């Protein structure tokens, strides 16, 4: 039985269900980009380019530690989608109980670890002295919000696995409004600089987590969803870790690679750092369809695999990545045409705008490659086959992107290091297409299941 807002991916027109599922996530991603954009606008107007550079570089170290736990959340989402497809409510409840315990066991230590390691990580990243104070303050406060971040993303993953992508949109509406108001209070009003922006974001994440708990308890009373950890199940924890930990470690290695990339960015100076930070507001907006359709792909794959409908899985495993690529390309071309007036809202420095515009064009002409790559990975992950995609992700970053970035910096011009992205995107896409074409395991699932 379907509830309002809950989408059953095992029946009906495939792309209609996928797009209906993805649309609230796209709108939610736009809202997320809006409140990160508000951070950037407020900081740019009231604090200056050094604070902009601090915010741009400080998000990476937080991701390194958060991504492991967010990967676990993806594992929970995959298992929930499979159990939703098979109709096994008892296992679904056990997974959710175990997930709640996991949030607290990991989130609280992460807050403490983040406070302690922030200066070490920022020194490794070669953060310039003029941006140092703002970067330390921003990073530490964001780490304090990591418990709320993990809790919210875990609950959003559970809801996506159930087929409910609409709820997360409303959670983000609450978060976005709170973040904007608090930004104006802390940064514009109290002049708390980058630390005020971080405090706004952290409070907003905790608020979203609380609202998501209340929603699940009211909307799905049969799940008896816990507020505080009371029980967990060893077998379910083993299943969560078996799927989620490789994804999380891969994501963490990916973020660690971004930290390494950020050191190259930082070595170009604060002006280039500010340009990249500003450009990220546009590239992020054009990127919203990728994560939304990827989430839809995971849920589609997991539910149909759980329902043992391999014909339907075969009907959608090419359509979804291709549509994701086309939508991303169209959005990228649109944002390229309007990039200049948007960029001028963030900075008046002509050199910052030059670097930002260059970054926008190069990234947006190539992100469709990443959309196809990520869509295929999510289809494959949805059935529990994560080993190959994990290896490809690692190779794409550490064997292709980072080496090519260092070569560009050494032998060409460091302000063009973003060319490493289209190189790595193309590599990843072709490797995942090869998996579709040649993997015996994948062919067996598509034909008959395991």
C-alpha cells in the first residue's frame, strides 16, 4: 500500500516514477545551494575576500570525516529500498533501529575529533595566513554540527529507501529559512565573520534532523522509529557496514583527494581561492540533477532488485544515466550563458571574476560525463555490487584527477588545474560503461538475478 508522497518504483512508467522521485530532491538541492549561496553572499558583502577563501577551503576537511558516515547512510538507504521492494517490514525496523544507534555512536565522537584535528588539517592544506583565523573558526563550528548532519542524512536516506523523497524537501525548507535568518543575525548583525555563517549552518542541520525524526514517527508509526538509541542488531549492523562502509571509505578517500586538490588551489593564492569559491555557487546549482537522479537510480535499483523484477531493472538501467547526463548538460549550458552577472553578485574584483568564470565554463561543459558515470554507479550499488564502483572511484581520483592536476600545475598553468576534472570524468564514465558491457555478475543479475 502506497502512502501519499511515497513512490513505488516497482510499478508504472519508469522515467515518470524516477523523475517524480527526483523532483523534490532537485528542489531540495536548489535550496541547499541557496543557503550556501547566502553564506557566500553575506560573507562576501560583510567580511571580504579572505573570509570567502576561508569558507571555500574549509568545507573539504569536514567532508573527509563526514563522508564515511554518510556512506553508511547510503548503505542503510539501499537496504531499506530492498526490504521495501520485498515487503519485509521486520527487517526494515531492525535496520532503522540499528541506524539510530549508529548515528549517536559515530556523530558524538566526530564532533570531538573535528575540534582537535582542525588546525592540523588546515596546515596540511596550506591555508594562507590571511585566511587562517576565519578558516579555523568556520571548520570547528561546522564539525560541532556534524551530529545533526549525520542524523539528518541518515533519516533522509531511510525515507528515500522507502520511496519518500518529498519529505526531505520540506525539511530543507525549514533548514534554509533558518539558515538565512541566522546568517543575517550572526554575520550581518553581530559581525561574527565566517564563524557566524558556520554557526547558522550547524543550527539549521540540527533543526532538520529533529524535524525528520518527528516526521518519520508520525508518518510511519508502524516502524516505531526511535528518538534515542535503545537497541541495535548485530546482523543488521553487519549488513549495513558491508554495503555502507566501502561506500563511505570511498567517499572519504574522495574527499581526502579533494583536500589534496585544495592544496593546489591554495598554492595559487587567496584571489584564486576566492574565485573558485564563488564559481562553486554556480557549478553547484547546475549540478543539482546529478545527485537527485542518482538517488532515484539507487532506490529504483534497490526496490526492483528486492522485488526480483529483473526485467524492469533491465528496462531502466540505461535510461536513467542517459537522462541524467542530458539534463545536466542542458543546465550547464544555461548557467554558462548567465554566469557573468551572477558572479558579479559575489565579488567586484576583476581577477576573482576572471578565475571564477574560467572555472565555471570548464566544469559545466564536462559535468554531464560525471552525471552518466554517477548514474551507472548508483544503479550498480542499488543491487549491492559495490566493489568495482569503489575501485573505479578511487582510480578516477587518485590515478587520474590528482596526477593530471599536478602535471597541469607543474608544466602548464596552475590557474587551469580544473582541467583535471573533465579528464577524470571521462575516465570514470568509460570504466562504468565497460562494467555494463563486460561484467559477468552484472549480466547475470540483469538476466536472472543472483
